[in-house]
C-alpha cells in the first residue's frame, strides 16, 4: 500500500515571472514591423549563403582538422562565395544596389 506522501507526490508547475517578462518583450520585438523585416532578411541571407556553398561549390564538410585550419578554410569559402555573388551582381548590372529586402508600407 502506498503511503500518504507517495499518493500526493505530484509534479509541480512553476512560472518564472522574470523569464515570462523577457519572453513577452522578445515576442513583441520579433512581431513588430522592424522585427519581421529583420527576420525576412536574415532567412534570405543565411539560407542563400549555405545553399551557395552546397549547390555551387558541392561543399558538404570541412577537409581539414583543428580550429585554426577550419577557420582558414571557412574564410576562403566565404571569400569565394562573396566573389561569386559579386560577379553575378556585376553581370546583372546590380553592383552597388542594396541587398536588404524592404517591406512596402501601404499608404492609406
């Protein structure tokens, strides 16, 4: 037979008020117009860079060992990716135009 303490030994749910304040503030920031614009641009820029490395360069994993060697390899890949993106922009006569995607505001 179970003891009285074991019968009522349930899990407890607690809410941290400070964490809840930060969560609400964070949610307000990321759902604001500026936050939405930043999220759109971050997803465009990050995904595009990684897909470029994987698709255009056929790159799947680092070929060296050690932090310094991997950092060097990563920097070379970044420079190659930037050179490729810049050459594409030059070919399309878009060099010097901004990369940032803007959300159009409806006047009304």
